[in-house]
């Protein structure tokens, strides 16, 4: 019985461990594989938690004669040195951009590994408003063009874009008033960092006076099972009778007796064990016996005293005789 019970408990514990491991090992997102390591500069974010979307950063680069500011949290890839004044950079897949030394010195270069599905450049598609008249270079831009945001001009309402039609790109600024409302999200790394900060700042939800912690359902199930099962096992092991206890259980019925049961081998007594009156009677009899013994002693002493003085009895006899004669004497007439 004991071995079977122990085996059952071991199997249950192993099954629970496998279940818990399966819950934690379920993938929640696609695992990214390393693609390449590059040297980059990141456009600094001014207020990651305060602003929901990426705005204009201080990182300025050039493309031909145009210059613009990279959106916050995105990267430019540093290339080779281009003369004494700057470096060539790659941005949005275009290797013909440039950054001056004085702008480069305001930022920290770092080497990062780009994940398989990670994009270090902005990927925000824009839409012209209906009836908008937009010209880039010598081309009239229509809704047939694919328009992507590259950055921001000196003024906040100037958007630097790349418009492509049939694989032929054209670059330039478009006024924000000619575009539908749009938002530029943060780069994946910055967005993940922002989400983590905001999640840590959340307060527990209060519902009907109950505080609900920020834990997932699967984690709560695992915690409940992990606390309950060991407790049940401990309780079962503590209260499970041993073989010796079960062997003695049959004899304990014959040996152990209740208070009201009679053992015919013991001297019998008809007095109830809780009857206190019997004890009071015994004490009363003992006191009465003591008094009787004292009276007998005094009586014996008086007898001995009278025996030593016989004249007392003769006087008493004479007195009693006279009293008798006097009582029997009758008056003479």
C-alpha cells in the first residue's frame, strides 16, 4: 500500500511539472534569428513614455541637396568616410546619404545585430488627401504613387517622403495639410522598452474591493497548483497511519476502555467514580470514630479513678440506702 501510494504521488508530481513547463515554454512570438551586425547611430527619443508616437529627432542627414531629420528611435547605418567633413550613411536602403562630422559627434555609435524581421528604418505609408495638388521635382504625385515617410523638414509641417511608381522613386517635401492624418510608431526596440515601462507603472486593478495583480491566467494556475499539491501531499503523509499503528489498532479495542466500562478482573466497587458524597461520608465516619474513641478513653479513665477510691462508692451506697429508707418510710398516725 505504501509503495503504491508513493509511486502515485511521484507520477502526479512529474505530470504537474511537465504541465508547468509546457505553459512557460509556449512561444508567444516568432523567434528572431540573427541576420547581420552593423554599426549604427540611433535617433534619440525625447519622451518615450510621454509621447505615444515618434516625432522629429535631432539627427540630421543629407540626400543630394536635401536634408531632413530622422524620426525618433530609428537608426542610420554608418558607411565609409567621405572626405574630411563626414561619412556616407545608408538610410531606408539608400546608401547615398551623408552626415557631417559635427552632427555625427553629437551621437554615440554602436554595433547592433539586426533580427530577421526587424526594421531599423521607418516604414510609414502616407496617403494624399482627395484633390491635393502635389509636385515632386518634375512629377505630379497622384494616388497611384506609393508614398513613404523618411523624415521631417525644418518646419514641423514639412514631411520628407519617397514616392515610387513602377519602381522609379522621387524624393521631396510634402506639406502635412496635403496628407491624411498619420502617426509614426516607434522602432521595435523602443516600442518594446516603452511597453515594459508602462506595464511596470500600472497599478493593480481594483474590482469590487478585490485587487487583481498583473499576472497572466496560466501563471496563476501554475502557482495555485504548485502551492496546493505539495500541501495535500504533506497532509496525507502526516495523517496516513503506519503499519505498526494499523497492527495495534485491533488490540487497542480490547485494551482501551471507556470510563463507564467495567473490568471484571479488578476489585469491584459500587460507588461511581464521580460520586463525591461517598468521600464526604467516609470523612464523616472517620470523625465520628475519633469521637467514640475519645469517649471510651475518658470513660476508662473515670473507671480507674473510681476504683482507686472505694469510699466514694460506700458513701454513695449509704446515701442511696438512706434515700430508700426515707422514701419508703410512712408517717405515723
